[in-house]
């Protein structure tokens, strides 16, 4: 404890007849305003703060819409904006203003005044059929926290409730007491932007990276992701997958290409190895030497799951891939899984890019791609 020594008289002197500090201290104490006397007392407890918008985007749009419709979109004071909406200047309205700014719907031309952004104007008064939806999606992707969670799950199914909750807390640092609120806002906003589609009871997040984020070149995305990833010549990615067609054919058509795009050398325990009689040794060596692993889980091939057990023992990061969520065991669903749809005519090219990105992501943050962490109920 650090004590303010100015409040302690020297040993060889008596306290002065009038101690202004002590008198003030006593008065403060009587009024319930005791002055802190240590560093620990000065530090305030950390409250759970929410960086994300506290309202879904459809709710937030009412403020810029009111300014556009009743004030021709010109700047105004916050109290005037409240009047346009038909509410008072309460704390709830100020929180809504903050949410609007996080969605890039409002801006401040000067202190004390607000106005709709160009993005908000395109949503409220679109000039062509596509402009409203594209601008709405851009606004959603701009929002803090929502953007990060969207980018993580784009092109994939959202995990079951327990695993999604754990990911929000551990990976995205959403305060635990706000998980329910964030989930409602996240799902509600993505539904408003038609960024989620329901399929067989699962919510699939659409990948519109090229449309909204303006990054049309996958190579640029990989370079941005891999700037902090160290890969040396000869680093390998060991592929665990069935050999038989049609899934076995994906190795040469998809996975080899994806792995090389990520800068690694693809390795698979090809069927010829069985002739040596030492297939287990070959597999263990391939897993142990690999920088990262790739597992194709479709159809729950027993050999693949055996190799996954070896990967668990070796503590290796693994990229999981499947065309069917039912083929992913419950105790693996806390790890990110790439799902693909073979009915999509472009599924092969999309899967190549997603696998390449996820390989780099697994190398960059290996703890998120390992089996060591237990999932609590």
C-alpha cells in the first residue's frame, strides 16, 4: 500500500493545532467522500464495456431516416434529432445515437451536431435496386465486433449455441453478461442484410467479402492474413482424408492447390504407402513433421478419425473440412470447420480459397485450431 506521507506528522513534532488536510478529510468522511489513500483504492473496478452497437441495424436506421425525411438530411442537434424521431433526450436515445455511429450511419460535421452519412442516405433513399442492400451490408460489416465475428464465420454455418457462446467470450472478448444481447443484435443485423440463410435448421453466413469489403483478389487477402505468419521452405501440411473417389479426388483438385497457395508443401499418406507395411509410422512421421494439418471429415472415415487422434496427441493445429455438419463430432465442433456445398457450381474454387486462408489462420493462432481445450457445458 502506498500511503500519502503528507498526512503523517514527523515523530519529533506534534500535529499542528489546525490540520487543514485532516479537517478536510474528516469532513469528507462525514459526507461519505473519503479521499483514497492507496493506489488500489484509486483504481476503479473494470466494468463490462460493449464495443459493438447496442441496437440492431434496423432499429438504428430510424434516426438517420427521420433526419432525411424531416430535415432534408441536413445536420442538426441531437435534441432536434430526438424531436424528429418523436422521443425525448434520454439515455436510451443517446445509446441509440452511439449505435448509429458504430454502423457508420451518423457523423458529426461539428461539435454538437449530427447528420446522416452518405451510406445512410443510400440505404434510406437508394438510387437503384441494388444500392440499398449493398449499402446496408456495408454498414453491418463496418460495425465493430460484428465485423470480426462475421469475417470469422463467413461462408460457414454458425456453430451450435454453446460453442458460439464460448467463441464470443474467448475469441472476440464479448463481455459474458452481454452474450445474449450481442447474439440477438448480430443475428438480427445479418438477417436485415440478408447475410444469413437458413438450411436444415442451421444458420449459414454468406460470404460477400468481394462485394462489401472491396477485396476482390484472394491473394491480397492471403497476404494480409499471412503477414505475421512465418513459413519456411519445406514446411508441410499433412492431409488426412479418404483415398476412394469421389472425396479422394479432392486432394489433387482442391487441397493440393489450396495448400500451395498458402505457401506450404502438401503431404498425404498415399495409397501406395500401404505396400511398405509401415503405414502407421509413415502417418505418424507426416503428422509430427507437419506445421499444420488438414482433415476432410465428410462421411466420417475411420482412418481419418484415427489420424485425428494422433494429431491430438501431437498437439498440432488442424483445419477441419466437411460437406455435412452431421459428420463433425460434437467434441470437435468448438474448432472452426469449413463447410462446402458440392451443389454450388463454384464450390471447388471457393473451397480452395477458404482452405488457404484457414491454413494461414491456424498457423497464426494455433491454439484456436488445436484439440487440447476442453469444452465445458
